[in-house]
């Protein structure tokens, strides 16, 4: 099934100059960039994006991290894009991420873990319009 998913290159990875390396990994796996921009979220914007985690103990720390510096947000399109992106990213905790995944190679720890990818079609339907209008997705 052709799908679209929302991917974020998080502030830790952007500050390490890994934008091109990370986008290349997705492109090499057959995903297509449908929309792309570099932005910096406010604390409130980060809280809105991760609203599903508002009761979690790491919510404050996570939203501080996600608003500490620039991020790159993109819409990727491809066959089974949602699951494919999750597999290329690797497990949330880099210590548990498979070899060759983005998080295994570039994450610092379970929080500063380089990338975000929508975890379901329902999440993608919330996350894509959070950053992009229809006219920006090509
Ligand atoms: P993402 O939603 O960013 O793609 P994920 O779906 O693998 O990651 P989630 O459970 O949705 O993981 O958690 C969202 C983000 O919150 C994680 O990517 C990570 O940055 C942070 N996080 C998750 N668990 C912890 C934790 N135990 N301690 C600190 N930060 C955490
Ligand atoms: Mg998630």
C-alpha cells in the first residue's frame, strides 16, 4: 500500500550535520521525499506534537529537547512507508536497535535518538498536517 509518513531529524542529529546522511538512508531504501523543511519548534509546538505522551514521565524533558534547536521535518512516501521508516530508524533505545539502523549508528541515548517516524496511519494523519499544508506535499 502506498503510504505517507512524517519523519523528523531531531536536534541532536541536525547539530551533528547528519541531515544528508539520514535522508540518503531513506532514499536508498526506496522512499521518496514528498515535502521537506528546516524549522525550530517552540516548547509549546513540541508539546502539541507529542501530546500523546503528555502523561509520560519524559514529556517535559522530551519537549525541551525537541525545541532546543533546529529540526528537519519531511513527508516520505512509498510502499508501506510507515513500517519501512520504523525499521530503518531502529528501536527507540539505541542499545536495542539493530545493526545498520539510524538510531544504532547515530543516537546518543533513548531520548536523544536522532529521528522520529510516525508509528501508525492514525499518527501520520495527525503529524503530517501539523507541519505541512496540502499544497506543500508533492
Ligand atoms: P518517535 O515517536 O520519536 O518516533 P518512538 O515511537 O520510537 O519515537 P515513543 O515511545 O513514541 O518512541 O517516544 C517518543 C520519544 O520520546 C522517543 O523517540 C524518545 O525521544 C523519547 N523517549 C521515549 N522513551 C523515553 C524514555 N524512557 N526516556 C526518555 N525519553 C524517552
Ligand atoms: Mg512514537
